[in-house]
C-alpha cells in the first residue's frame, strides 16, 4: 500500500474520479493505492466463491457486489473498498446513495466484510477493525495468507492466519485459524472452509 501524493480529496471527489477503479480507496482525504497482486486476487477470488456457495445453499437474500465502497463516517473523508463485501439486498432500499452509486453508508446493509492482507496489514488489523465495528458490521474476516501481520495480532511464530471477527455489542470478538483448521463463523454457519482451500497454487 502506498500513499499517493495529491491534494486532499472529499468522498464525492474520490467517487467521481476513482469510484470505478478498484485499485484505490480513501482514508482521511488521502488517496491510497492498495497495490493488488495476482496472488492477493487469487485468494480473494477463491474465498468469494466459497462465500457465494454458502449464501446460495442457505438461500439468504445476500449477494457479493462486483464493486462496492463503504463510507463509514459522514463527517470524515474516508471510503473503504474491502476485498469482499456481502450485502443484504432487503436492506438496500434504505441506502441513500445505492440507487445512483455502489456506495454503502449503513452498517445494517452489510453482513460481512473481508480484507485480504497485503503490505497494509496495520490498517486491516487495527483501524478497519475499529471502523467496521463502529459501523455495526456483524462480521469481519482478515485473511493473512502470508502471515504478514505483527506478532501482537497473529502471534509467534508468524504464520498464515485467518481471523474471524464477530461483533458483540460494539466490539469484535476475534478467533484465529491456522492452516489445516476448519473455519467457523456465526454469520455463515454452513460455510465449509479452511485457509488451505484458498491459498494460491504457485
């Protein structure tokens, strides 16, 4: 992740210029290049397939949009672009921007967000945990397939880790899974998934 030197942007300016460009998100008015790699996209794509199958099997009125921005705070120039977002279609009628732009402002429209960790692991493990919890998103998964996170977050020795964050009150309870372990999540109890299943083959 790199911070691109530019003038400070408002959310509206960011959406107008970069709304369709999945490479960027906005934090406190600063344009952030998320520098996606092929392996990063491989993990995200495989995981989206598993999530989509679990949603279909459970017959939930949920879906994974092709592109989506989350605007967590009305008064802060921040627009997040998670690697995967699961939306509740029945809640979208209450979203003020959705009919014109794929922008979500209300936490109850979102069932799950997923971040695949890259060089910006500090943001995924710290700031986004706070933002998504404050927004009231019930589940947040952090997929650290290369074990990049600090030892305070993934322990020692550092290793590939899948963290399931479940909202309780206004904070996330976190449970970590390593290679070979079956991942459990209250939001998708029927999901059949191990970290091994979504790793790149190369």
